[in-house]
C-alpha cells in the first residue's frame, strides 16, 4: 500500500462524515462495532441517539439494533450480512483498517462513551 496522498477525486466517500468531530465519533463507533460486533449485545445506549440529526446516525442505530439481539455475530458474519446493502462497502473498508481498541472490554467501554457523547 502506497503512502502517496490520494488526489481529491480518488478520496472515498464516507456516509459517516469524517470532516467534523461528531462525524469522527460516529465513524469510530461504527468501526468499533465492525471489529467487535458481539460487544453490542451487552450494551445499553441512549434512546435519544435516534434523534441526533447527523450523517451516519441511521447506520449506527441500525447496526446497534440488529446486533443487540444476536450475540453470535462476528466481523465476517456482519460484513456478509451487509455485503449487498448500501453501506456494505463502507463497513468492509472500516474492517480493513486497524482498530484502536485491543479487546472487547476496551471496545465496549469506548463505544458506550461515544454513544453517550453523541446523545448529549
């Protein structure tokens, strides 16, 4: 993989808005979910999250809702389920990037923190 910067027309589009702080939080939350989907079934998140008017929130909420009930999902299963959906390629790209959390416990704590920050 080249370290050469991409030209603007080669930059991938991202539904979770990397350009602002909230977008970065949403992207980080989705990345944590992609890398540790089984953690979601152990969490509770603010119901007001659905009312946050930011790009990426619908995807984040949909992932949380789908994974809340299914404790057996791993990254491969998640990506397969989303393969033919609109945001499947974005989830695949996030899965290919390094995750900053080193364990499910760490990912869960960070995810709860992000969800609380986004809801307030």
